[in-house]
């Protein structure tokens, strides 16, 4: 597992920056709730009656008047989007960075099978995503404890499980892109995650494009849905898992026979 | 029983990049224990050949084997026995030289500390410097250590001396000769002809993706090509001539030859001659 350790080390700086930035920003927003509480409570009713905007943000289901509702509609959305962006950045660089950084001739002339390289790199990606979510979730729980708010462990666990899968799905799609190109397409990765986030918002508002919910993984990781229903949408998760596995297999198959340039 | 399969054997290798040629129908053999020079200008197909051998790029026509192992089906086994040094020595910029050398040994699953330490000492590698602080020459030294520390049976070097100072070049070839004495073969791609003439026993010349000739360096320099230096009709002429000397002299009829010297050409002149001939 030398390459796995190497990948983890190579990604450590980016991982720390993203984890601390996202974790501390969201934690800060949780801690800010006490000072916003009164004014937010006053506005909660109007927020829940803003029609399509309320629907898009999940405020028709959860009220901003409670920390739980504030977390599900605001903090979780921020965590989802930033987490997806982090996953996209990791995914797009995973394979292509060797050619972009001209290190492919060094790495791939060492006695290690390409499939094993892909596997270890992907494992490092999964570890980064899971650690990112564990640390962030830990920070949010500390925030809840500090605020003296009761925590529904099941809701939190389900949401963080779903958001981890969503990030893995987006990262794997970007990983697939990475297997086809010779340079880092970070911009494209960020574009994919933002577009899927926007698709989730829009398909909740416009019935005509409702079927986009099968495409965007933000749909099944929506905290307002998870908190109100108390369960995950199994069908959507299965589609997400399918897209993830197929993307990984295509990336693996493509990378096995790819001509690597120095 | 010792394996007597050639160090490298390529048969009718063809690699194309879309419509562009890489190498065409290339065949050559490098025996075990040999030091083999692979000559050709930029874009001739030297690196394509090497990358095909190492599995970096796929080829669909022909076949190739290293140490008796098929390059397509036994790539990992081959890479265990090969020390490769690319022309551009590029590593992970944030890592230190020592970490890169250890990383290469760890991937091989070998403890190469003793050999690596000897190589670093002889080449003057600063193990504590970060890669992004090193010049091309210093990165090349790390590349040499990575290629040699596991004492491979075959070395493949692609333009190894570019960026190295003359002292380091001499030390590099000294190391090759030492490993060669212990039985290692060496396949050296270069366009520095003096290196090939001094250190190689056999050589092949490649032009526009095709092998022009392969022979011992001694035989290559003993072709019927001659360097002609003469003063004809008051004008000085200096060229390499390959072919029937009678025809050359017949062409002098009617001209006034004041002076003529005919001598064996240098390897670089033969090399250039092959190219000029190919371009006609």
C-alpha cells in the first residue's frame, strides 16, 4: 500500500485546508444561531411561504425557527455543496495529475500494475472523503452540544452517510473524466458539482424537469428531506451507487490501456 | 539454468498515433550483457520504442520481449528487472530527493539502502533537498539512483546525459560499465555519438520511425563510407561518400584535382550520412 500512503501524504495539505475551512465555517454558522435565533424566528414564517424558493431550499418542510431546521436547510446545504466541490477537485486530479505533472514516466515504470495504481488512488480518494465528513460531522456535533441542543443521532448519521455517498459519486464521475484527459480539469470538476447542485434546486421547483432528480446526487442527500422523512431514498441511492460503480469501472478499463505521455 | 533469452527482442513493432507514425515495422535484438546504442534525431521514434517496451504506450502490431518475457502480458515482472531513466527526470515537486528514492524502492518491495547510499555518495545527491529546488542535472542524478539501486538485469536510458556535467557523465558511464561487468545489459538511446562510440558494443540507427541499420559499432564505422577531402578546380570540397569509388573517380574526369585525402569517417559522419541518404 505504498502508493496509498503516498497519495494520502500528497493530498494532506489540500485535505486539511478544505476540512478546516468547511468544518469551521459551518461550525461558526451553527454557533452564530444563538445570536440570530430571535430574528430568524420572526422571519421563519415568511421564509416558509416564499413559494418556489422555500421549496428549493427545503424551508417548506423545516422551519428556521429551530436549530435543527436551520441546520437542515442552511448548514447541510453549505456542507453538501462545499463537500461536492472538494470531491470534484480530488477526483479530477487523481489520475490526470501524473501526466499533468510529468510524473507518469516515473510512476508507471515502477513494477506496479496500473489496475493497482487506480485502486490505491481511488482508495485514498475514498479515505479523504470519509475523513472529511467524519471530522466535519464531529465539529457540527460539538457545535450542537455547545448550543445545548438535543441531537437526533439517526438523522445526523443518515444525512452524513448520504452526503458522503453524494460526494463519492461526484468525485467518481470526475475520476472518470480524469482517466480520459492528460491535464487537470479542476474547473470542469467544479462546474459539474455546481451544475448538479443547481439541477437539484431546479427540479424541485419545476415539475417539467422533475426527472433530473434521478441524475443529481444532491437530491438524495438533501438534509431537509432526510430529517423530515427519517429515512433515505433507497431507489435514488441505488441509482447513485450504480453511477459510481459504472464510472469507476469505465475509468479503470480506460486507464488500463491508455497511452501515457511523459 | 541461466536464461539465455535476449535482453530485448523486438519483432515488426508498429506504433501509430492516429494518422501519425510512431515506429514502423521495427525489429532489433539486444543480447544479454551488451551495451547497445540507439541512435536517432528528435522525433525519430526512439522514445516511442522505449515506451512501447515499458508498457507506457500500447502497440497493436508486432511483438516485443524483455529478458524472454512478453512486454504485454508480463509488464510487472519486466519492470522488476529493469532500471529506466527517462529523458526528462520529473518527480513530485514537494517531495525530498531521499523520499523519492525510498518511494521507488518501497514500490519494488526491496531494501535498497546500501546500494542507494553508495550511488548517492558517488553522484553527490543531496537527499534533503526538495525536488522543486533541484536543477535538471540534480534531478537526473536522482533518476540514476532510482534506476540503479535495485541492481536490475537491464538498464534502459533515454538521453541519459543531457543536463549532467562532464564529471557526472563520466561517473555515470563508469557505473554502467561496473553493472555491465556484473552481467547487466544496457539499452542507451542517445544522439550523442561519441557516447555510443566510446561505450557501446552494438548500435542501431532509427530514422522517421524505421530502423536503418543495426550492427556492431566497429562494423558501423567500417562501412564503405569514406570522408573525402579534396581541392577540385580550385575549390575545396569536404563530404562523406558511400558507394563505389570507381564511380566517384569517374566523376572527376575533366576536372582538375589538386589534392585529395580519403579517410575513414567518424561515427557521427556515418550517422549523418545515413540521414542525408534517407532524405534524398
